[in-house]
């Protein structure tokens, strides 16, 4: 009789454990998405203006700049790196764009290429220090953060530059149909990055380097090429975010982008990218960006003091990190 009871209990325990594992996996994989949906439901009830078309478009438009920068940061963090220079790149690229746009007249592509070139240059410097100098990404990009910010201040002696040409201003304030241009740029960039990361050999190499760099070298992956490329991508997306921000504000300030690096890292981590590398998706990053945008917009609609908003971002970030750790245990 006892043996029969044990025989019955054994499979039940296994089934119980299996259910617990599935629940844990579900929460780890979809917990942030569920939280996102719950936030939207709460705001739809608490703030009647939240679900209006104008407000939703505004949320995505406001999130698009952080979103563009976060796309490149995702590549970097999957390789177990980090880039603290992105906020300074926003300021320097935007300043370059604003200085050249009025003088270029109808040659819209000249300031655009110059601004993106600034991002490439800073990304190259960061990668060179990490790969060739053997400097930790945190310290290397802390240095390029200071260099880029100093350059932005020196170029104009700390002054604001305003008055863009019509085509340049369209980049941040224009519409294609009912959709703002910054939103279209963000969506197209996200689709491109998603394809590269999930559908190409380079994308698989990015994951391999982040998972175990030494093992990646042993199977013939050029880790130097991968690391250089991800920092170049990060520099370009940060610069693109700076161009869109400058065009939207119709001018550039040398301190533009200050603190953006923290928001970007928070969005990427909330989206499920591991701080230790090897794990992350563009889809998750987009959700993380929109989640932060919705929360900030909701607090504004509810009249929550700005003093509390960074604290709320911090709480969401901690919850995301704990969720990721729980999933990996």
C-alpha cells in the first residue's frame, strides 16, 4: 500500500515541479510585458486622456530618441560591454548638425553625414580603448564621455546654436501621413537591428562573444571585429538620436543628452538584456523603451511631481534586474 502511494505521489511531484518551472519561465520571459499591459490598463482607467490617439503618438515620439540610442546599446551590452558616452555623443552630434545645417542650405545630407560621422568617431575611440588598450568598457567609455562633452562645449564656447534649415527641422518635427518622422526612423532602425541581431551570422557572433569571449575565439570568431562593430553601431545610433533631438528642438545645446546614458541602460535592462552579456533582444529593448515612456507620460498626466519620476525609473530597473536574476537561477 505504501509503495503504491509513493508511486502515485512521485509523478504528481514531478508534475508539480514541472508546472512551477513553467510558471517561473513564463514570468521570466513575459513578466515585463505583463507589467507593461497592467500599467496601460491602470493608466487607461486613472487618466482618461491617456488612450487618446494624440497622446499615444506623443508617447512614441518622445520615446523614439531614447529608443534609437537603446538599439545600439543593446548590441554593446549583449557583448558584456557598456557605453557611457552615448549622452555626450547626442550633444556633440547634435551640435555638429546644428552648426552645419544653416550653412548647407538645401544640402541636407551634409550635416546629416557629419553628425553620424561624429558618432562613428567616438564609437571607434571607445572600441580602440576596449580592444587594443584592454581598458574596461566602463572606464573607456567614461573617458570618451568626457572627451565628447568637452568637444561639444569648446566648439561653441558653451553657447546654444539655433535656427535650422527647413529640411533639417523636418527630421524632428515632420510627418509622413499621420506618423511623426522620428517614430518612423525609430521603427525602421528597430526592424533593421532586429534583423541583424536575430537573422545574420554577425548577430550570432555578438551573442557568442557576450556568452564567452574565449570560447568564441576558439571557434574562429573575430572578437576584435565584433567588438569594434558593436561600438560603431552604438555611436551611430546615439548620433542619430542626437540629430533627431536637435531637429525637434530646432537647435542644439552642448549639454544636450546629459543623463541619457542612464535612461538608455535602464530601458535595455528592463527589456531583458543581461548586464553580464549573452542575453538580449531588440524586441525586448523596444518594450523597455515604451514602458519607460508610458510610465513617464502617465505620471505627467496624473500630476506626479517630477521629483519622483527618476525614483520610479529606478524602482522599475531594480525589479527588472531581480526578474532577470530570478529567471537565470
